[in-house]
C-alpha cells in the first residue's frame, strides 16, 4: 500500500508539534498554551486519519468490493467509526 508524501509530511509536522508540547511541559509553560499546542497535535492526527481513511476507501475497499468481499469492507470501515465514538 502506497501512501502519499503528503501523509509523511503531516506526520513529520505532528512529530514537531509533539516535541514542542513536551518542551513546553518540561519548561512549565502556561497550561492554556500547552493545551492549545496539544489540540493542534490532535487536529493534525485527525487529518492524517481522514487522509488514510480516504485512501483506504479509494483503494482497499474498492478492491474488496470487486473481489466480492463487501462484508469485510463494511466491517473494517464500521470498526473505525466505532472506535472513534
């Protein structure tokens, strides 16, 4: 499975944001500033999840359906939604 370079770039951005959160905590930065930075990390991770899900829907799910594995495709996607609820 080939993921786009955009996903790799976003992951690198998240890593940078996360290092920033750790440094802010180590430096005992203002709590609200740390929370705001943490929210940025969470938002960036959610975007990565969205990109990965879109990729999965456009590739793997299509392949499953073509192969007659509709039930498998449905279960996989529903399991993602159940975990996020």
